C-alpha cells in the first residue's frame, strides 16, 4: 500500500531491500510488493500461490475466490 500513499518512499525502500537480497526471488503476501520488486528485476511469488497453486488472474478477489473454492476442510 505504501506504493500508493508514498510512491517515492516506496521506490527508495524497494531499492534498498533489493540490494540486500542474496537471490532475486521473494515470497510475499502483498501483490503491490510483487509488482514493485519486479520493476527492479526481482521475481515475486504470492504466499497463497505456494499453498494453493497459481491463480489464472492476478487480483486479490480472484485469489480469495480461488482459495475459498479449493479449501480442503
């Protein structure tokens, strides 16, 4: 959400963190972070994709719907 409320601060923070990564792959719960880091050459994966598989569409509502439809409980 920082990329929406303070884009310059978000960019600087992403650049700082990106320099600290030993590998250019991250796992996150934030789709905004995936998009921000991808601009710096870092590949991001949403944590729910690791648990439930990749959604065909990249949106929070689709991700939630996918999880709800594929719960094994």
